[in-house]
């Protein structure tokens, strides 16, 4: 009987620690993919998160973005996650896609929102 109690005690202490370590990750599992027409595609895997984390698309920008991560992102028209006057950022929820048909100009960078959930993202929803 004594061995069972020790095993149960070990599980009860290690499982919560494993969940806590997963929730404190500084990167988001998944990929953000930006495209420009049919000829260009750029994928950023497991983007880092936190204050000041900014990810650039190619210097010429992208006109379609798919967010297959576990966190929402902000798409920015300017480099370094800043937006030029008159060109606001675009909010893109996890597992959604967006195109520039609704907003003028290309996206040049993105930043993440919040912290990653302890579960993998769902795939398949689109805004297009």
C-alpha cells in the first residue's frame, strides 16, 4: 500500500508543475504565414512573445496572413510594429486569416497578444 501513496503523491506534485511550466512559455506554438500574391510566402514558426516582441515580414510586406498559433496577433503596416498615420493595425485572432482587401497597404510586421494557452491551437477558421 505504501508504494501506491508515494506514486500518487509524486504524480500530484509533478503534474501541476508541468502545466505551470507550459503556461509560462515565452513562445507561441504554431506558425504565422504571410504571403504576397502567388510568388512569395514567409513563415515564422513559434513567434516569441512578451513586451517588445516584434516580428518582421519581408521588407516588401505581405498582403495575406494566416495565424496558426495559440495566441492572437496585431498586424502592423509599418516596420518595428509601428503604424503610419492613417493606417491602423489589424487584430487577427488565433487560427484566423486576413487579407488587405479591407485595409490599404501591406503588412510589414506583427506582435503577439497575451500569453500562450496550455493547449494547442485549433486549425481551420478563416476570415476570408
